[in-house]
């Protein structure tokens, strides 16, 4: 028992001695002077005319609302791109499918996929090898949210030809 009392006395002495010592305090480091934050730039939504002007007619096939069938202009666009791809077998195109901001996200993804499939099928029918065609569904394009007119939304319902050169 004396052993345990001696140990307890020793532990208490060490604790008391540790508490009695003065901790060394270093002088406070200089705090950095706060720099005024730059004001966030206001995001300006482009106008419908700006959105429409930014769409390259030559690189896109456009679709009617809720449809995946191409019109005559769309078929001509596909034909021009098919000729380019056949002329350069190392060239790869990615078909990017976009939609307007109407409809649910799942519906828009499904219709964008159908439109991509229609364009890819037409490319294949015109002799473009499958290895030159990639697909990517984008659904709602960020610019589509800026559209307020039917004409603008019509430009967002597209399959875009994007080349990796």
C-alpha cells in the first residue's frame, strides 16, 4: 500500500509542478491586413438576339419541339459533314445534343439522345465509319435558360458537330 501512496504522491507532485510553471508566450504574430474583396461582377444574361447570333448554322442541325426528325436543311448539313468526314478518315466528330429549357430534365435528355441518334444514323447511311462518330448528350444548354422567345428556343433544339482536330 505504501507503494501506491508513494506513486500517487509522486504523480500529484508532478502535476502540481507542471501547473505552477509559467508557459512561454510568444509575441502575437502580426495579422495580415484584410484586403478588400473585389466586388462580384453581375452576371448579365445575353439577349435572345445574342444567343441566336452565337449559334453557328453550319455546325448544327435544328429540330422542331418534341421531334427528332430532320428537315431538308438538316439533311443537307449532315451531308456536308459526312463528305468532310469521309475525306479525312482520321477526323472524329462528337455529336452534341441540346434542348431548349421547356420540359423536364429527363424528357430533354431523352429527346436530345433521339436527335443525336437520328444524325448519327444519317451519317452512317452516308458512309461515315462508326469509329469517327462520338456522342454526347448535353440536354439543356446553359444559354437556353436565357431564351425568352420561341425563335431563340428553336435555336437551342440542336445537334452540334464538334471536331477533335
